[in-house]
């Protein structure tokens, strides 16, 4: 790997400053925030403005905002995004860390569809496949996705008289009970499923967001009960959240610290 070019690094540091606050900056702001010499900042700002990466703010002399060029680059990046492909890469990374089965799924009506999957290397593991469809209320990914819906949309998909099929004796079959479970998931930000879709498997799931902040998928880790414990649940919940955040970042989402 070659060395980093200081001037390029500083220019990128300046551009990333525009992601915070109201999105406008002056040269003195940049000097203060990055602790760079005024001459260096002036030269970099002049160069970035000449290439349309930043533009003057109308009516605010000396202040700049992002120009059209970063938008064009971002739009080109978005054109080539593939949720399934990106999800497969992240799922592989998560699976390598925990050696358990990892899924990425999307919501379709009241079902989930698995769009990416990486298997555990253990002899005892969850048997599934990308493309498989399951009732959302029976899975951790599904409950995570349902919990992320606006209340009105959730009510339309799952009215009070909805019939919820049971995949195991532990499946939730009452809409009221499901709504209570979804409320808890919203508070925690993590969904847990204990033998609700498979009598021998428990799962944890976290939400995946796109660049607008909308939840577009969920990432889960599935574990046979012989390897499941409260300690393992906590550990895997953190890993699922990290994996989901990594996938969200690939989709253009920027978390707010």
C-alpha cells in the first residue's frame, strides 16, 4: 500500500466538515476545526471551489457549501449499489467473526425474503437458503422490519383481526401480542426470536438503513439452541448491530453520533 498524500487528505478533511452543522463553512471555520495554516486552507478552498466541490453561499460572503460535484459522485455510487451483493459481503464478514449463520432479509407484505446468507461451519447449524420466504412475525429479521414500519402502515398490513400462522409452539399468533413485542423492539433497536420459526434455533436481528435513514432490510445471526445462552445473545446482538451498521454505511447511511 502506498503512502497517503497529505494535500489530498486535507482536502477530503475539509469536504467532510460540511457533513456537520448547517452545512456551511468559512475559511476561518476550517482553520479552527482542522488546525491548518491559513495559507494552506485558502489554497485548498480555492482549488475545491474551482472544481465545483464547494460553492459560495448566496448572501453570505466568505461562506461555502457543498457543490454539485459531490452529489454527482454520490449519485454514480448509488447507481451501482446492490443490496443483495453488499449484504452478502457483510454477512460473510459477520459469519467469519462468530461462525454462525447470518442472513440479510427484506420485507414483502407480511413476509420476509432472505436475499443473502452465509452458513456457519459447524456441523449443527440452521438450514435455510437465500430466496426463502417466511412469515415476518415468526422471525427476528421480520419482527425488526415490522417494528420499523410507521404505525399506519403496520396497521394496514396487520389489522386487529389478522390471522398469524404458527411455525412452532413459540410463534406469536395474536396481533395484540405481536404489537407489544414490536414496541419493545423499537425501544431496544434489536429483535430477538427464540424458537419461533424453528424449534431448535434462536436469532437476533438489527435494522439496515439506506442513505435517507429508512429501514430497508435487517441482518440476523441464527444460533442452534445447543450454542445459545444469555451471554451469547448479548454478544451476538452487538455483532448483528455492528454488521447492520456496516451494511447501512455501504448503502450511504450516515449515523449521527
